[in-house]
C-alpha cells in the first residue's frame, strides 16, 4: 500500500488544508457538487453507491497516498458515488481550482494521475470479466488475495487482512449475497486456506 509521503500527490499546493473524519462519517454523497479533491494521509475510505432498493454497493477502498474526488473535479460533474470513512481518516484537501492549478504547474503529477486512472480502468475491466466468468467462491478468493496484498500484515498464522470489512461489504464487493459469501468463507476455512474471527480474516495458504 502506498504511503502518503511517497505519493506523487503528497503536496497539493499552498491551498491544501488538513481535515479529519471519524470512523463512519460520510465525506461526500453521490450527487454532491464536485468542489474538492483529497489525498488520504491516514485511514481507509470506502467508495460506495446506493441501489434503487437502498442497498449499499462497495465499489473500492482508498488508503494512504490515494486520491478521492478527482474524477468529479476533472469533469465538473456531481459526485457519482459516496465516500465514507472506514476508520478515523485524515486527508489533505484542496478545492477543484487548486487541484487543476497543481496539475498544470506539475506535469509529473498530471502523468501520475493518468497512470492511476488507467490502473483503475484496467482493474474495473478485470472485475467485470471476473463477475461474468467466476462463481462466488472464485470471486471471494480473488478479492481476499487482493485485500491481503493491499491491506495484509504477516503474522505467525499467515497474512492478516487489517481492513475491517463486514460480510455484507465483502458481499457487495464481490457482487454476491451475504449468504453466498458466508458459504464461500466456510469452504475456504474447511480447506484451511483462511481462518476468521470477528471482522478479521487471515490468509493461511
């Protein structure tokens, strides 16, 4: 996982300010004006959408060194999704005009933004293929590999995923039902590939 100090966006200019959000706080909602961009310095943020029947769908997780709100700041459209602090979060926030000025003054940051958006587009394409070609067990296994790589801490048992996702969130992240995810996790436990406790998963194999 990228550290904020190593991020190409670590300095968003003199207009950037520090803002903090408590765990569970909404940072913005879908439909809000696109008036700022933030660099995550500490904590984790989930990007979510609401379905027509008010279910929450987890789209992505952003951590230290990553931007949130950049798409709307670029095209000027309202927020397409909501951002919610998973734990206590600290960000460096700059208004949209300041973000544009920063990119114009620092071509390397503009190139880094293009690379970041390209990676996210490739990841979205890969997930669409997975959703159409893998069963729930396969999708859950792939997300656990991804999460252990991004948010894993090695310990005596294996790699502990430190991101505190609920089974409902993991279900929405894999386009599955909670019941199907619970069954997939049980299968992985029976095969001794993972172990679980409350809001914690250890990848043992």
